[in-house]
């Protein structure tokens, strides 16, 4: 996979890194096959065309980059590859209108370029006609073919323009359509409409590719299809699963929530590359989900020795401090993270969460606002902000955030991982309001019953928790987490038989090793009493 992403740094332009992707080498072959240069003049022609081609792609990206700077978004790098360019922004512009501006600026630059090349071509043949024929016949012969280069570059830019403006996501045209619809009808409608427009055009492109045997187009179509898939959360999930299964098995198990099966793969990776901190982070996350916090912390600590300034590790460590209610240590580390990476949404998010726990509600709100302005697609951010709004007495804004979270993802908005349930502590008034509203809108949502049951359980309201788990199980009798949760509440109430029955049920409904193991351990601890 390294080879596919290999690129050379060409230089830096006003703080923007310019990189050339190795696929650009193939443009030499394409240029050769277009021009078949046999002498010096032919070679020079071909070279001018190639420079013009790369310059056209580059200036298109400069258009995007310039527009991004105008709306205060930092540009990290520009990558030029065979089929065009990519501009990497530090983040997406927040306002749809700003996005519209950034996506339109590239095609606009291409339009200007095609007009410029056409103008040079016209000027050239105009002056050529007026040149006295006798003067320097040799020189004239030499330059006579150059106008065609400008003409072909003008045509090339028009082709680039048309291609870029196809209303197919993720082309500029598709993104323009998306930003345009979003500014009037909101994000989820924009996703839907863009998908509905993009898909038939993509199918057309594929049919055309098969018809003319254009394999480059067919492979590009695959990437376009993947990009379109990202517009929809469900299809994105399946794409991630498919790719992970093919490329990296632990990632597949991780996304499936099968942490005990993912863990040995990461352990093997750590043995193979002990200096690679990402392996430790991945394994630590597995341990968190498996409720083995000590092992998780050990991995985080070891990785921190390798990379003491890794912001993900520092934030994980801070989160553990927060779980241990050592808020001062957590805030210290988060300050360090924010100094390293001031525009990282997760840093602000976790800062807000800790501030909320310490009672600094207004400061927490500021941090949540910042996090959401940086990344607007994470349901949990809205959930957390709705808690702080409710505590500040602003019910309207709390409800608005709850609706935003639900619109993004039902599961992520309504449930939390077991190890993160502490967030519900002391928030029962919020939880009752939140889940009652969610259930009004989606009366069959077992996620809502599960979330509320978890909140009741963490706040020691086991009677109500059991009632909600039971309702969720009536809707989805195959969810192991519900049996585990209800079993724990039964155990807390001293109803041992019911608890054991629930824990037994877990291994009947799931193959996930860590959940079976948890249930067995819980059963065993009860049997010992
Ligand atoms: Zn573009």
C-alpha cells in the first residue's frame, strides 16, 4: 500500500506543500503516445504540452487553495497525480456557502485557463499571418506547430472543466450540488439528493467504460462509487467493513465489535513493529471495549514512552484520568494536547466533557461549540452539548442538539460503550428528557430503551433499568449487551437467579468472545456467593 501513496515533495508555496504523486510518471508515456516525437522540435512540443498539462491541473488546485484561504481554512498540501490534483485542507469549511465557494474556485480557474490558452492560440495565428514570409524561414518552420499545443491545452482544460463539473460526488460538480442543497435544505437532504443524482451518472460512466473498454475509467468509477457510499452512514459502514476484511483483518473485527478476535492481530503487529505507536493505540482501544482498563493503560503508557507528544495517546491518557475522576491531571494533559494541536475537535470535545464534570458549564459550552464548529458530523458532540445546555436551563437548544445527534446516527446518538457509561452519572434528569423525546419520535427504537436503561443502571435506579432493558429485549431479543446490562441490574438488586439466567443467555445470542467471557465471569462470581 505504501507504493500507492508514494509521492515526492516538490517544494513549498506560501506554506502549502506541493507534492507530485508517482502516477504522474505515466503522463510521460501518455505524452509520448500522443506526440510520437522523432526529432528535437517534436520533443520540445511534447515537453511544452506536458508542462501545460501539469500546470493546468496545478492551477485548478491553486484555485481551490486560494478560495480556502479566503474563508480562513488552512491548506496543508496540494498533490498532483495522473488524473488530476487533490487539495488537502486542514478541515472542511463550516458554512455550506463557503464550501460552495471553495469547490467552485477550481473549475473557475480551469475555465480561465482554457480561455487564456485559446487567446494565445488565436493571437499566435493572427500574428503568424502577418509575418513577412522571407524572414527566417527556418525559425518559422520551427515554431509553426506550436499553436496546436495551445489549442490542445485549451481543449484539454475544457475537458477537465466538463469532467470536474459532472454532478457526481466527489467531483467538484457533485460537491457544489451538495453544498448548494445543504445551504437550503440541510445536510441529510443534501446527502440524499447528491446520492440520487450521482448514482445514475456513475452507472452511465461504468456502462460507457465497459463499452469502450476504458479500464482507467472503470477503476476510477470504483473509487467514485466508494466516495458516493460515504454520503450515507449505512453504506459507509459496509464499505469500511468490506475494505477492512480485505486489507486488514483486525480492523474488520474491530469494526464488528469483536475485540477479543482483533486483539491477537494487534499483538502480532506490536511484536513485528514495536516502535509503531498506532498498534498500541489499536490494542488499547480493544482493551477499553473489553473492560480491561489496566491493560489498556499499560499499552498507552508504553506507547507514550515511544512517542511522548502523540496527541491521541495523551488524550487517551487524559480520558482515563477523567474516568478515575482525577480531573486535575486530565485537564493538564488536555492542555498539552491543545497546545500541540489547537484545531483538533476531539481535544476540545474531551476538554468540554471534563469541564462539565467539574461544574464549569459555561467554559464547557465554549469547548463544545469549538469542537462542533471543527467537526460537525459526530453525534456524541451534540449529545454532550445538549447535556450542558440542559444544565444551563436552555431547553430549546438542548432539544435542537438532541435532534441533530439523532439525525446523524441513531445508534451513536442513543447508546454508549460500557466503559464510557460514567458520562451518564448525575445526568438522570437529562437522560429522562432525552430518551423520552427520542422514543416519542421512534417508539420502536431499542437503542433508546437501552440507552435509558444504561443511564438508570449507572445511577442505581435498577428497577427502572430492568423495565427498559426488558422493553428493548422485546424488540430485539438477540442483543447481548441488553442481557448483560439487565443481568447486572438484577445482580445489584440481589435477584441472583434472574441475573444468572441473563448472563447465560449472552453466550446463546453472540459469538463475540469478550462478551461471553464477561458473562461467564459475572455468572461465576455469583455462583461463588
Ligand atoms: Zn477541483
